[in-house]
C-alpha cells in the first residue's frame, strides 16, 4: 500500500506539473462560471466516448481543491451514518498534448461515518448487492479512497477518424470501528477505448467499449475476543442466515470479484447547435466468496444495464441546453447450493445447484433544462429546471418478499454571477420537491419479527417512499491572484426535510433496562425527519 | 512493458469469460416436492408404534422449515420445499404400559434440488427413563475462566439408575469443523461407532451410586466454589457440592475436593492440570462400557494422527452435539440416531449453559425433560448456568452438597 501511495503521489505531481506547464499558454483566469458552461457545452466529454472530446473540447483549465463536507440528520437509510464527515483533496485539469486532448482528475477522500447499522463489511453498500454481513450494532466507519480518472483523444486523423481512451483507477480502504468490526480494501480499474468517425462537416458517429474489474476483500473480526457477535449473512430483502463473528468457526474473509463489459454508440450533429445522442449497454457479474483458502460461494449478482441520453445545446448570447437521460438495470441475485467434498486431500465446496433467488430492478429517467446568459466570465446568470423519475422494484422470489419505491422529483435552480472588479461571486439557489407515487415493503420470509426486517427494511422503506422538500444555497467567490490563476472559496448547503412518518418508532425497554425494542408511536404527532449537507472548499484555478 | 500489459488484459478477459459462463442459464427458483416413508425395521416387533409421525424438513441456510404429519402408513408428501440442503427429522411417541416410547430418525445434509425425491427414514425407539445429560456448562465465565465447567446427569425415568461405571467423554473432532475424518476401524464399519478423544469413568461396584427418579449427579471439572474470591466471582456456579470431579492426579495447581468422588481418566490426552473441554462446543456422550477400557488400543482417521477410542453406538446412553454457533449445525460429528440436531450458546466465556427443556411436571413435582434425540428441539440456552436447575434432587449418598 505504501508503494501504491508513492505512485499516486508521483502521479498527482506529474499530472499537476503537466497541466501547469501546458497552462502557460493560457493567459486568462478561469472563473467558476466559465468552467460550468464550458463543461456543459462539451457534449462529447459527457459521454463514455473519450475520442469525441476532440470534437467538443473542454477548454484548458486546472483546479486544485481542498474540501470538507458534513452531513447529518435522521432522514437516511439505516446503513448511512447519522452523520458523515469527509475531507477531500482533488486536482483536475484539461489541456492540449500536441494536437491531442487530455483530461485528468485525482481525488483523495478521508471520511468518518457515525451511526451506521446493518453493514459489517462493505465499503460501499448498494441495494443491488444483497450478499454481505450485517449486524445491528450502531457503529462508525473510517474510510479512505484514492480515485484517478483520465481521458485522452487523438486529433481527427485524415479529417475522418479519431481515437480515444478513458481510464479509471481507484483504491479504497476502510474499517468498521465497533464489534463486530472489519478491515476492508477494494480496488477497481476500468478502460474504455473509443473511436469516432466524422461524416462530412456536421455528422459524427462514435463507438466505445468498456471493461471494468474490481476486487474487494474484507475481514470480519472482534476486538473483544471474549464476546462473539451475532451477525446476519444477508441474502436480500430481509432474508438471511444466522452467523457469528468471532470464535472458532466464525464468519471468515468475504471477497467480491467484479467484471463488467459494456459498449456504447454515439451520434453527434454539430452546426449552429450541437446534438449528441448515446445508447449504452453493460453486463456485469459480481461473485461473492467466503474464505479464500476454501472458497465458498455466498452468492452472485448478474446485472444488465441499458440506457441512453440526448444532449442538445443551442449556442448564442442566451445558451440553452436540454438533456434527457434514462436507463434501466436489472440485477439477478443468484444463490448456490454447495456441499463440502470431504474427500481426503480434496476438501472443497462443490456447487450442486444454483438458482436465481431475487431480482433488483431500477428504472430512472431525467430531464434537465439550463439557460445561460453568456458573458466574458462564463455566464451572467443561469436558470435551470430538473425533473427525475425513479422506479425501484425488488423481489425475493421464495419465500416471496417485495420492495418497491416509485418517486418523481422536480427542482428549480438558478445562479447569478456577481463581478466585483476582477473577482467573481457566484451565488446559487435551488428548491425541489419529491413526490412518492407508490411503494412498500412486503416480507413473507422466515423471520418476520427479526431485527433486520423491523429495524432495517421497514425503516428504509419509510425513507424510500417519503415525500420531501429539498432546498439549497451555494456560493463561490473567486479572486484572481495573478494573470492566469485565482483563489476560490466555495460553500454549499442542502437541506432535506420530510414530514412523513419516517421515524415513527421509539426505542423502549423493560423497567430494568433490558429487552430493548422498537415500538410504533401511533398517536403522537410525528417529528419531521431531515438531513443537512454542507460543504466548504478552497482551491486554485490556474 | 507493452507485452505484460497485453498479457494482463488477456488474462482479465479470460477470467471474466469464465466468471460470465458460471452464471449463464441459471434457472429461477421454484417450489419442489418431496416425500418421506417412515419405517421402523430396527425396533422389536412387540414394541408398539405411533399412529403417525411428525416429519420436518429443515433448511438451516434459509431458516426454513416445513412440518407435516404422516398418514397411517407412515408416508407423507410435501409440495412447498425450497431447493436446498435439508435435515429431515421424524419423531413420534406412544404411551404403552406406563412407559413412553420415543421414536426418532433423521437424515442430514440431504440435497433436495429437484422434485420427486422419496426418502425412506428408519426410526429407532427409546424408552423414556434412561439417564440423560440434563445440563452442560462448557462456555466458561468472564475472564477466560474455564475451571467451572460441569455436566449434569439426570434420571428422567421411573426407576432407580446407578451411575457406577458411567463414562463421559468428548468425541473427535474436537470442534465442529469442515475437516474430514475418515475413521479406519478393524471391522470396516465406521458408521457403527462414535469416536471418543477423551473418556472419564465414574468408579463404583455397580450399586454404590444410585440416582432416584428426579435426581441428578454433577460431574465437575473441579468441584470447587468457583464464585469464591480466590476463584472467579464472576462465575455463575458453586460446584463444591458436585458428586464427581475430573481431578487430574500428580499436580498441585488445583486442589482436590476430598468430598467429591474422583472420576477415573480412562482414555485420551488431557493437557495441563484440568480436563478442559473445548469452550467452542464439543460433542458429549455418556455410556456404560461392556468391559474395561484399554487406553493402549485406539483407531485413527485417514491421514491424521488423532487417536480415538471407538465405542459402539449401541452402548451410548445419551449424546448431545454442541457447536460454536448456528452456522455449524451441518458439520455434525455425532450420528443422527444419537442426536439429529445440535445446540449452542453462541459465544464463549459468557457464563451461559444449555439445558433440556421441560416436557412436563408430574404431580409429585418431578420434572420430565424432552429427550427426542434432537438437541435442537430438546435444549434451551440459559443466560447463566445453574446446578440442579428446576429442583433436581440430590442423591442421598451426597452428604456434602449444601
């Protein structure tokens, strides 16, 4: 890991130096508003096709940012923390490399998540990965991550064809800090080679292919070896088998192996206005095992994802952009029936049968409209409209359990760029409302009164099906410190409040303090649940 | 360098192809059917049979259980089985001439993944009234204290029992494990034995130590008051009144309780200065041997150096399988005819014990405990171990118990 850190630091220095050296040709300050509109106009940059970056290039820029964020409040999934603090350092830039274009980004995160439950081992718990260890103890996690991304595009060769590649690499470490605890690490790498073909002056078609691989390994342990900790080996939608962390024969190392292949096609029209359409498809398999020295399959997920988006941008003094995005993904949860082959000197788990036991389906669509009043420093103001639709529909087949949540969210947002001398103060506000159309959780498994069902899934469904209002304010003050560089300070605060009954349970105990349990409050006026997200960051553009 | 990168990419592609192949054409799970035919060939013909039996299909992985009753011919079918690994248990009982006969049989770790399987399960009968292992305290207590382990043997029947010559021991492997133990026995029929790692035997001429119905004897690792300040005040038990102790001779670390009768160490290696049975859950059996136990003869599993005394299953009076936790129930060491299930406290050094559940309390206050040869059903977990729980009687010859 030390070696890895060394390489990462060298990469950051090299990346910054490269961009900095190239940036000497740029003589103007990069204002935040110009960065935003620049990236909005770079329609190919927002696709998986890096080669297209040469058609609608991002202007040269370099950023170095240090940020701190905090979020807290009870409006959350149970696996999320009551509060979360994150320190981040990131650098990002785009420049020419000869006639080619290159863009890169690096980010380091160091976070502490307090008050998490029902996740003993996973660095990034997600709804469509049902195979993990959970425990009911309130705990906190410490995590670190290093993320690197790169996109490069050749010039258009012979005025016809261009090539590109996008690559990502990340490594994460983390540890749960209360028994049963764990230490986990994860790495991931992806490569997306791409090609574009120009047809005449206005038309471009593109093709990209993606390969992604990741590996996560996590070791459940106890600090107090005298007390084994009960745990749940999760299978989906509240179904689980019992397990124990600690002692002889307790749960062992879990590891996740992921491979993904995908592809996308693009079509772009570039004239007075730009239109770009992309359709994409990916196929992913994640295998979950326990005990590397005698691997036992804990489950697999197979995910197919297909989607598409259209971006249209109309340039002028008033530049407007419309983005329509949609995707559908289906994840099959596969469980294996395994038997230990006890043949002397063989001793391995043999798969006797396997079945699809659960489905996790998710559909999402969004519409974004942004209008910019263009100015020399990017824009004078912008106004936006956002609408999203999401539909989650999960099913555990036998014994049948279902979880569904269908929501629409609409938001208005706007920003005004105040120029004070050479300094820019970009002030933005947003307000939105989420309306739950439908949803619910129906469990008919073996443990209807279990902690997992009552305290995790029944609470999570309340969160997932709640109506809420979201409002936020953000400000970015940018002060030029030389001809080509500026110091900026940025703050963002978002407030989410739900008046639904997301916390209509209260912890109760017997008179002697034993038998802690949750009971429903039916008659008391509900306290609204809320969550606040706040971020401050300082940085340089150069 | 380019060569290595190309090779690396090729390797990843191959690995992903293999991974993708594993998950193609996987069927969607659906309910399947199975049937059971119960036979009782091993039971003497003059012993009455129950009219029906209760058949349970238990899938420990899914925590899923289906229970049905057989027809008069001992047959039953179920149609709502989820594919998986099952333990199928058969139980039944019948009262006859003042005694209750318990029938039990089972198959374990049976793969049921397709419809139409028929299983024939032969049940055995046992007459209530034998000595039973009533309580086992093996966990130890806070502070890594394990000298307070004890075993309670109870007379669950109607007639006086004598514990003279009674043996208690733990089976190999020591803990429930996935490791393979293929025993090599002279008659080539390893399924007819259980394999002891350690055996202790009570002394006596045959009638020295009677135990009346409702009475019990305590076999302590060390017959001390373990709650005393110089022992472990956090221990739940005072064992100074125990009838027997497994005292190790020729050592001075642990004092001998002159009241308690010392058990004789008959077989196996006991390390240290006391008989420490694993706190992670051993498999215990009690039996009366059909002769002297020769410590110099033993059997071994293929490829291993463990030494074991093989005792015929027919001699076993009672057995209880203890495992670390629920995940280990399927790694049984004990034949299902002795114990079709397993029990556990789920931790170590927590002062907890396992004890039999009460079946009924007679008008004279005597308690009858469940003994269906399935410790999953028969036993309960207690937050604190207790000597002679539920008012078990003390044998008259024990004059030192308070």
